[in-house]
């Protein structure tokens, strides 16, 4: 069973550390292809930082 990435906010650390990660690539692709501006609103501790870091990694390749 994989470890939970509690307190880790970067995509690369989650992947390199073999932590549990729910793939949001389809959501990211939908946002990139269909919207010019997106407001991400979620309660604290619901993964906004990790998702934004994932988007950064997608654009950096």
C-alpha cells in the first residue's frame, strides 16, 4: 500500500517518493483545451497546490 502524501505540495516529490497520487491529467487537459481563465476554489487542504504544481509540470514538459 502506498503512503499518503501528507504535507507534500509538489508533484515531483509525490512521484519520486512513490506516494499515492490520483491522476488528474484528464481534468487538466480539459481545462487547458477548453478554458482561457479558470478560478480554482476549494476548501483548505483539498489539493489546489498539488494540482497547480501538476499543471506547471505539464507545461514544462
